[in-house]
């Protein structure tokens, strides 16, 4: 039964993503009805943009930075001043400077790390005009950047990667917005609130008073899943019965988390003019995903004997149980989403480790919308380079030579993960005012720190929730590593694309290493595991692996 | 960078209006028109005042009622939270042992796992059918009712997994307690 359930889910996911990839190709190629073209052109011209003008990698990168900076400034201001602004029925005050910095960076970088609790610390205006907007445009930014980078690899020789404003607008208007409308209405029908009325005070059956927070949640949750954002309307995110009331809402959201990231694999194949290239990337990610899911599923269903017989239900919702919580946890950490429908802090040690590894390898198992694909292209560059070293030929990918400039840039981008996670985490594990955030003693406490810095650097946003994310040390430090994890990968990857597009394309010969077969998929998986996972193995041994060993010996902390 | 300033600012403004105001307001309008009960929080009302939401757990102390799963935040529906205690936490193991002893003393039946663990949201509206059935004799005694009648109300309330494949069987605590009140005097 388990296999049928998972099989149906993956079949639906792959089918939907396959169909969406075809539509996305039309959108990014501009093969759209003339009315839609007129709308986007008019809006762009109004903003002073000539959509026909291509941008070099540097111009594209600068446009990304300018747009994200403007979004940051607006969101930061809104959060600080929300107490004096309208649409605030529950009378919530302005945010402190460090928390507003953390939150604004978090949403602009598509991380959606939440050091605050939505129902207690955000007005409806901040949720809508602040967070929902960044849910859309940070996702649109990731998609645009991915499309530009893919053009660098596949387009004929040239100098420009496309127009950021046009790519971003098309992502939001024609892909994210229509999908969100459908999902938002489905979720509202399932019981997710979508109302401007404030909290309701209920008098319970036994006479006790219960204040029930609600709000315009469905619209935000739709884009939070589709855009791999993950920031919940309520503090406990998608475990909250108002965010995720039914098994049907859970499946729809879980599919939405992976939908666009999976589509990007197929879109890549289509843009490359060789769909096998897309399947190879898809196969690599799918194999890693299923391996991770297998571990999480097995441990969560087997449960925690220290708590009693049955599934590991601490921190889980009864309507989902261990299986749907395992599927969600794997999806949300693979896809850089970060929404949770169960508390990862209470997962078994090795399930928790899998979710960490999925983030630490750089969110490349489907990954964030767009970000997952260009993250995997980073590993592709390194894998092709390694293959070239092994056979003694100049490495090539899609007909273009991979040379020292590309490899240097790829290594540079790769280093942002250990920089954010190991350096950021090591500081957090030694400075006393940072250590105060740790809730659990023993190796699990180290896992809490490691998870937080992995999540922020990977732009994931989920957390081991017992950890005190609201300490000013961490709101600031995590804000910085979120920026590193986003832009220290985007800019080098754009630079690689800008360098690739200037090279002539050579026809494949009998000596060309094919990048679409099982051999390449194996090599790519090994590259991800050796480079990505081994970097973090020593610290994982001190955290989750030590905890598992202690648990098996019957020890508690 | 300066050449990008105008598009950056004007498009940020445009998307704020479009995705930050028009989209959520349009969704609010549509959801209110199409399914206003669900869109307003699935509230259950009695004599015109809300007694709770069918999606949100509330505490029950009386012996005549099904009890919900433990909540790390005391069923606070305006400030949710989980225990977030790790799998080797001595504090968690002690909490669970305490809940098990209390459940078994109260109900005279072994406690299923969902009865001794705290939910993720702190507002889990459901319990497992085994958990509900373990509470039958206590509820029947408190209501001076035939245990078979209590059992019948609970069994009628069991919701099955979607397509028989996804999720666990559940009993909605608030709705079932209202059904018990309707069927059997307290």
C-alpha cells in the first residue's frame, strides 16, 4: 500500500511537471497570445525597461541585486512601521530592527526563515503587501536567473543572457500567479481561512475562552508552496490545521512544493534541444530524493521505542501520521521550501540528518524554484571537469568547453555552503550569547545549531524549532549567511553562464563524454555526495550520528 | 546599478499592488463568496456565539468528553507551538511516561502513542480511533450511559484515510463531543 501511495504521488508529480515545463518554455520564449505580450510590454515600458534589450551576465546580476535591494528596503520599512499602518485588526506593533532585518532578508532571498511567529507579530498588511509580494518576486527572481543561466549553456554563441525584468515578470505573471490562484481557492475550500476579519473569541464547550487567530492565509500559503518559499502564515507553519486542514490539502501542497523545481529539469532539456539532458538531471535528483525519503520514512514509521509502540508521533499531526510527515519533510528540505507539517526537531536522529544533508549539499535535489537547477549545474560543471581529468580530455558540456575560469567560479560558488554552515555554525557553537539558543542538551543541541545554519545558507527556512532563533545574535548572523547562500551562488553561476555563451559550440564526436546516460548520472550523484556530503560528514558525526549511537545504547540527555 | 534603479522601484511597487493587494483581496472576495464557512475558520456556533472551530482543538477536562492530544502550548489558538524536544530528550521521555500513567489511570486502558505525544501544531483537532475507543468506558460512566451507545457515536465519527492510501484514520474530538452531547445526556 505504501508503494502504491508513493507511486501514485510521484506519477502525478512527474506528469504535472512535464506538462508545466512545456508551458514554461512557451512563456520564456515569448510564444504567448498577443494580448499577454501587450500587457507585459506596457508594464515594462512604464517602468522604463526596453524588454528587447539583452543583458550581459553582469548587467543581469546587477538588475537582480537592484530589484532585491528595493524589495528589502520596502519590506523592512513595512515591518518596522506596521503598528501605525492599516489592515491590523489585532493591533500588532512594529518589529524590532534586528528581527525586521532578518525577516526582510529571509523573504527577499527566498529563504523564509521565521524568527517570529506570524499570528502574534505580523499585521495583515505585512503578511499581504510585504511577505506575499516577496513570496512571488523572490521566486520569480530565482526562475529568471535559472533561465538566464541555462541560456548561457545552450544558446548560440553571443554575449547576452536575456532581460531580467522580462524574465522575472513572465515568471510571476504567467506562471506563479495563475497557479497560485487555483491552489489558493482549493485550499480555502478545504478550510484554510481567507478573511480580513480579526481573531475570533470562542467560548468553548466547557466554558473556557479560546482566541482563534485567522486571516488572509490561503492566498499566501498557495504561493509559499509554489514558490518554494515556505514561510508560514502561522507560527507552526503547515502543521497548523488552518494552514493545512486535510489530507487533500496536504497532498496538494506537497505536490506544489516540488512542482516547479521538477519542471525546471524538463525545461532544461527542452531549452537544450535534447530532452535526454533534462531526464539525466531529473534522474540524478530523483535518485537522491528517493534514497533520502526511504531513510526518513523508515525511521519515522518505526517510531521511537523510548516513547512507546507506534509511529514517532511527537510533533506530528494525527491526520498526517508518519508517512505524510516523512514525505513532506523530505520534499521541503530537498526543494528549499522550508514549510513543515511536522516538527523536524522531534524527528528521529537519522531522519533529521537526511533533512540536513539535503540542505547542506546546496539544495540541489530539485531545490528552490530555479535555484535547484542552477545549483545542480554547479555540480555538473565539477562532474564534467572530474570526468575530463579521469580520461585526460578537455571537459565539455553541451558542446562547449569547460575551462579553468568556469571551474574556478564553480568552486567559489560551492564554497559558500561550507562558509555559511561550518564557519557560521562554528561561531554559533562557541560564542556564549549564541549558545543560549540551544534547547536540547547533548548531541541534539549541536544538531539544532547545524540545522539552523544549514537551513539559512541553503535558503531553506525550516528549523529545529526548539532552537531560539529570535536571539539578536542569530537574527543578524543568519541574515548574513542567507545573503551569502543566495548571492554568492547566483553571481558566480551567472558569470559561468556569461563565459559559456561566448564560446563556440562544437559538434559531438565519438570522443565526447555523453552527459545523458546512466554513467553520467552516476558520476553526478557521486560528485554531489563526495563534495557536498563529505564536507559536512565530520560535524554530522558529532550531531545526529552521535545521537543515534547514544539512543541505540539506551541513553537520553 | 543606477540604470536599474527606476525599474527596480517601479516594478517593486507594481508587484506590491498586484500580488500584495489585488491578489489576496480578490482571493478573499472569491473565497468569501464561494465557501464563506471554510474561509472564516470553520467556526461552530451555538445560539449565535462561536464555541470553537472544527479544525482547532480545545481542551476538555470533563470525564464525559473525549480528550484531545496533548498540546505544548495549552491549545492556545493565537500563539501556537510544539514541544520541539528531540528523540533522546530525557524531558520528553519523562513527559510521555507521565501522560501514559495519567491516561491509564483515568481510562483503565493502555494508551496509544497519539495519546501520550504532543502534536505538531498544539491544535491537532483529531485523535486516533484507538485513542477514542480507549476512553469509552470512562465517558459512559460519566454519562450513566451504555458503553455500546458511546462506542456507536465514536465509530460513526471515524474518518478513513484518503483513497485508503493517504493519512491515518482519525476522530475529530470537538465534533464527536458535540455528537455525544446530542446523543446522550451528560
